[in-house]
């Protein structure tokens, strides 16, 4: 997806409201340390937390996304530091984060990148830090479509890639618990998510897994 182009055309492509999971568990986050929002997009999570008094570092590879979040933070005088970066190249300006958000990130990564992400999370957290995650499962309709598609080729267990180097990776039931086996499970749910749409696109509904994990 060409995120710069999409974000220029649509104000809140992924919606304006934060994930309910974050709303319900934000009180568990330590406000004395910064929160890292990986793949911040147009800022629905970073802005929500900053308005609640949290200090946030927001990273995204999209220039338009970062400019949008920066402008909103400046307008509202919010404590959000923005970085146009991928998590692979991001260099934090703090020792650790009290929380890391990876909503919708796992499903667009290869397994090699997922393993690197988990290594980074361990490096950037300490005892008590929380990780908020959401991903697609193998029960999602897109999984069956990708298995049949000529455009998407297998690139590992339940993972596919196209000729442009994009990835789609789906987790099996309970697999997210294995990914975060070094963490305590605060919340974990798997099932069919709500109907939604991106911008003015068609309505969608995905088979998802989400969780909150404490280091």
C-alpha cells in the first residue's frame, strides 16, 4: 500500500478512534516513562494517549503520516516525539518504554521481521512494561484468498509475499502466546472483529487476535 498517497486522500484511513483494547487497559501503563507507537499512521493511538497525559514516541515510515501527527501534536501542545522510521532502523532516545503498541503490524511482516521485532521489544522494555498487539489469524478470509492467489507466493508458515516485496503473515490459534512466551498475559482474545471500512472503501470484517502482555 502507498501510505503517503492514501493518507493524503483520507483524513482517518484506519479510523479516528483508538483500539478498544488500548482504551480498556491504558490505566495499566506507567506515565513516568514514554510509550512507543510503532506504525503510528495518522496518530489515532498516539494522540489518544498524549491527550490522556502520556508521553509518546510515534514512528512510521510514511512522511505524510509523521507530518500529520507532528502538526496535531504541535497544535494541541501534546508530548509526542515523531520519527519517520521503520522499527528496524529506529534508535530510541530513551532507555526503555513502559508500553509498546504494535497494532496491525505483525500481519504485514515476514517471519524474519517478526523475529527481529520481538528482539527489539525485549531490548526496549523492562520488567512491568506492556505490549499491545493485534494481528490477523489463519481464519481470516484473506488467508484462504492468498493461498489460492497467483499474486501471493508462500514465504514461510502461513506467510505470503508478492513481487513488490509486501508480506502477509497469519497467526494460528494461540500462536501469539508463543511469540510472547517471555511475557505475562494480561488480556488475550481471538475471534471475528467488528465490521469496519478504510476511508470510503467496502466494509470488511477480519478474524483477529489481540492481546496485552506484561514483561
